[in-house]
């Protein structure tokens, strides 16, 4: 076993990555795990090892349960490289990364991509103003430093993470000025079709109901069924205006947290050239894999939220299954079906409530596809929805020609924050489905690398 | 005369705790005492900084959005090195942080440890 | 007139025709086509062009002199800035031997063709123009005619101008067949999905696709692909005031580092070894670039003829059909618009001494060819 060659190279230290590392190490495979952050846990278990008791209490049981996985990971004998920025994964298992100002390589007989999810962008008018952040960002601040809003905060959007954050803030004593919920009656009706699944996942359902119940009392000002959200302010956010029951409302805010779900971080899978499908329920791209997460005929697997949004528990299970699949390919697992069976049952359980949640908290068209032409879509290059539509009028049929004509997607975020929006705007303008439009051609480096890092 | 206040009432605060270690950094030359071990972005937010940079194309004020290294809005100059993602860098005592004004410049003197 | 191909060559020619009143229909491929235009480095370049072909040297020189008119016209018509800047440009050399060879080449060109001024500079003089030049650079050659533009903005501008001049641009089309139909005034152009167009005149500007289509109208166009990989950095504050042959700072502030020449068939991917190689060369040339962040790398396929020179030819067996192939879609853009466009319309005579650009030259069994890529 060498320092730079391993049976399995894992990218990402969240639940999927950590669980896969533990499982692979238990099979006595050599494992190298790379993660960009300085501490383990990914986003969902951020700072899990250093969280003091009061913070664990505020954040709730699901977060705290990450501690046992973190501890298992630390004891697994994995070769863990924190602060390693992966900039390329090749289909032969080579992984290029930068650490301490130098570009290095590791080689895996297999590679597992476990880079998790990112918050879906929320491209409404004014969303680029300072003081507007994602709810996930606020949760990262809470987990990473215990930081709470310093004044009354406004939360807007929909989805479990938004309500979880509100619940955590209440437990911590923060003041929530308003919760502007975009969930409407039609969402409940749509979700009702999936109630059977929700009931099968009754544990998750009960958790959710309890959480929502806590939000009503003491009274947070909640506005339901809101639409036409627009951020107001000149040099920083000053308020959020919206329509509620047909009437215009404005809520002042110096801190506004937006959220409408999370989406798979597909930058790595696109850069490898893998096939992706557009999921019409989750409204995002998902890499096409076999049942264990393998990409085509390559030695590369994907597990966790970067494959499809499944949540932390299911991500960990997928990580373990991928590790077992790799173990089988390497000949150290001869009873794969027997070992996989209980994990597959767990996955089924976790998946039960998904269709219900996806339907209930489906992000609104108006919040995904800005109609106002002046709304910034590509934050890095400041390209607006109107500019993108004009490119379509000029004959651009997809995001790559649009990128060439407008520079959208050419900034340092490399299309992460605008890609979904651009695809959907083009699809709407052309009257076709997002899968007919496609996505940016993503190429290495998938994170910016200093040219000097290539010089010996 | 500043066109706008650089350091104001912070958007975030950390509840008082006797175990809380702090470090001292500067932002635009002004001294800030911030919690140890957090990201530079978190430290600046808690320290009262509202905008971190002005955008390259339209010189618009910008501040962190995602806090996880995806949106690239949190770019600041740290110890002379421009355009660093402050949500990924851990704050160190003595760091000198400045707003990232427009595009990065190449003629800088980097000082302090490159973390 | 139907123009097959809406890249830099096709769009420029079509614009040249449309602005003279010809009714033009441009047929362009879809979002993920190879699109050499997206890989163009963006130089508007004269020096050293055509060192084996005086006619090409003259063609390049004249094209570059016409460029400001194209820039101005597109800006006024569409509001789009194609980014032309002509401060002069540098070739950089890394050894005395390279410098000597360069001098001989440029001096020979100027003597043979005329009006292609240049100046050799040693390191110290070079540093007055390019202060960031690194210690491994021995010197360079400067040509005051050289400059650069923004290939993507140029393409955008041409497409916008085409619309404004009443041309039809249809995208998402893959043309499989072109047929000469003498009884029915001209040409049938047939797409892979069965759509058809009819026109009296036909211009094939389909880059790599030209070989297969040109054959169908009696023209010989042996184009093959050479992959070029290019690096591009984050936006940077201006520090490079002149373009150089391998590295330039664009109007957006990004620095482009080019480029490779690889024989890899139809693979427009990027490779880590070339990315690293280009990065090291960039840092060796301008050490300060060590601090620049690489944000994008891309690969594109250049449609190259065996001698690297363009093919411009009118079909004899199928009168009204023309082919235009060149990998210098930016440098030659103005010539394509203001000369090739009108020629393919029949509004002007074939440019003088154009035999050197006939595709037939490659049919000569006694000739051998090489190109600089």
C-alpha cells in the first residue's frame, strides 16, 4: 500500500463519504478520503466533533447522531486528507487535488464521489444584496460557530431545512420576525397523493409534524402561500415584499434567509462526462448510476445527496453499499447480496417519505425561473434573466451557446449557482423540457487552482 | 468620509460563553476581536462586516450567500492574497483582511502563513 | 443564399452577404456541437502569417487592416463590442537561436510581401512594454499591426447583425446532404431530421463538416482536426497591455494561456498533463501569473487543412456553390465579411491570385504539405 494509491479514493467527508470509508476499512481495503474543509463532517455534520453540549441540544437529535459516525470514521484507519481541493477526477481513477499550495495526485482502483448537496439558488429580484443568505448558510454558521442572528431575522421559502432552522433558532432563543412560507394549498393537494408513502415513513413524518407544531407556538408570524417575492434595498437588504392572500405585504429585514430545498452537487459527475437525467420531481440533474452508484463502466461511484437528494441517513447507507460493491469487485466480498439486503431495506424505509416531501415542498416556478428580466441569474458575471432570454432569441438552444454569448457560467463558481436557472429559463423560453436543453459543459479544474500550484 | 459604514451592528452574534477563545484580526485596518477556530467569513459576519467585496463587473456590494464554498461571494483579501474564499479559510490571530474590490490584482506582497 | 455553418467563418460570410442585400439563411448546429469558434484564441494577427505563402501573408495583412471597420459597424448596428484592440503584438522567444530564426522569418516576409513591419527586441527593451516578462524570456518580435478581439463577442455580434439585416438563422440543424439541382435553380440542403432548404447559392462553412459536404458539390476539402487546449484565469486587474502569441489578457481582465496542438481525432476534452504544461509555460513567461487562479480550461478542434492555409473555392461542376475553410476565424473575419461575402454573392470578382487557396492544390500527387500546428 502506498501513500498515493488506494483501493478506494473517496471525495467528500459527509455522511456518505464517512460511512463508505468505515465500511471499506472494515473490509480491510486501503482508503484515502479527500475533503475541501478543514474539519470532518461535510455540511450536514459540520463541526460535529467540536460542538459543545448546548449546541448539540439546540441543533437536535439528527445532528447529534452524527457523532458516532464521526468517531467510527476517526477509528477506521482511513488516510484522511483535509483541506484538499479536488480539481479533477479522471475516469481511470486518478484524482488531482491541491493542498498546501501544490497540485498532487492520488490514484484509486475505485473512486467514490460523495460531494453532497448544495442549496438551490433562489433567483428573485434583489437576491444578490448583502444580508441575503441561504438558510443552509445560516445553519452552517450555527453549526460551525454557534452564531445566531443578532436581530430579528426573516425566513422565506419552503422545505424541511427552513423549518428545521426556525425550530433550532427558537430553541436557541433567537427572534424570528416572520416566516414567509411559499407552500400553498395546491402543494398540500399534490402531496396528498403520496400520503401512503409518507405514512410508511411515519417516523420521519412524526418528526416533521412535531417540528412544525413547535413553530406555531410561541407565535412566529407565519405567512402561508406567499408569492411574488422580491428583495428590497439599495446597498444591502432592507426588506422582503411579497403577495399574501392576494395582498401586497412588506416585511423589513436586515438579515433574510432564503431556502427552497437542496440539490445534488453534480460538478464532478458532469466534469467526468457522465450521463445525467433531469428529475421532474426534484427539479434537478442526477447522475445516471446502477443500483450501487456506479457510473457506467467506469471505476467511479456516486453516493449520497450528490446522486439524488435522499437525506443524511440514506446517504450513509448508500456509502456503505458503494463500499460493499467495490469490495465485491475487488474480490474481498463474496456474499454481497446477503450483506446488502439489510442496507437496501433501510434505504427503502428512508425513501418512503421522499415523494411526499418533494411534492409538498416543490420550489415554485416563479422562484426558480425569474420572470423579471432584470433579475440577476449568474451572480459571478452579473448576467440577468433578460440577457439569457435574448440569447435564446438569437438562436442559442442551450446553456453552452448562451454562455458563449453572455458569459453566464464563466465566473469562479463555474456555473454551480446559475446552471439550474439557466437551463430552466432556456427550456421555458423554447417551450421544451430541461432534458432537451442540457447543462453546461463542465471541465476541469472543477475548483479554481492557482497556476503556481502546478509549478514544482 | 465613508459612503457607507464599514463595520456596523453585526448580523450574527455568538452567545457569551466563558470557554470562548478569541483572536484579534484587522478588517480594512480596523481591529476586530472574533471567535477563534471559525471561518474568516463567520468571523467577519460576527464582527459586524456587512459587505465583503464589490463585484468585478458592476462594482455591486456583495456578501456571503452559501457559506460552503460554492457561491464565491465571500471573497476577501487575506494577508495580502486577493480573492480568497473566506468561508473555507480558518481565522488566525493577526490576520489582515481587506475587502476584495473588483478583480484580483497580481502585484501583491503576501505576508503571513499561506493557509 | 444558404450558408451551412454559423461559426465565425459562416457568420462573417453570411453577414457580408446580408449587408449587401442578399437574402441569406444560415444553418447552424446545436448547443453541444464542436464549434471551433469557441476555441479560437482571439488574436488578430499578422506577424509570421504566411511565411510559406506570400499570398496568405497579404491576405492576413489586408484582413487585419479591414478589422476596425467591422468592429465599428457591428458596434453601431448591434451595440455589441467585438473587443478589437490593436496596440501591436508580441511573439516571445526563449533562446538566442529562436530569436535568430524569428528574425530571418520576419525579415524574409517583409521583403517578399511588404508592409508587414516588425521590430526585434531584446529582454530589456521588451520589459518596457511587458514589465512582467520573466527571466527565461530571451526577447521577442513586435508587429504594430497585431492585436486581439473577443471571439465570442464577435460571434454574438455577427449573429445579432445577421438578424438586423434580415437574415434567417436556424439553429439545431445538422446538414447531411447538399445537392445541386440545375433544373430547379440551385441547391437542395437537407438536414438529418429531414428538413430541407432551397437556394440559388450555397456557401459551405461547416468547419470539420466541410470535407464531407464539399465532396457533394465537386469540391475537395481535406480538413482534419487538431485539438487546442487553452487555459483561462479569473478576472484580473489589467497588467498585460499587449497580446502575445501564447498569452494575452482579454478585455474582461481574464488571461488566456494557449495552446496545444494535438492529433487526437474528434476528442475535444481537456487533459491534466496539458493543463499542467500550459500552466508551467505561463508561469515561466510571466512569473506573476503564478498567483492567478485558473478558472476554466477547454479544448476545441481546429479545422486544419494540410498546409494550414484556407480553402476558398467556387465549384465548377455546381456553379453557385462555394466552400470556405479557415482556422483563423477571428483574424480573417473582416476579409470574410467584406470580401468573401460579396464574392460568394456574385457581386464582386474572385479576389486576385486566389488559386493558392483552391482545395485542388491538395490533389497534386507530387506536392507535400505541413502546417505550423
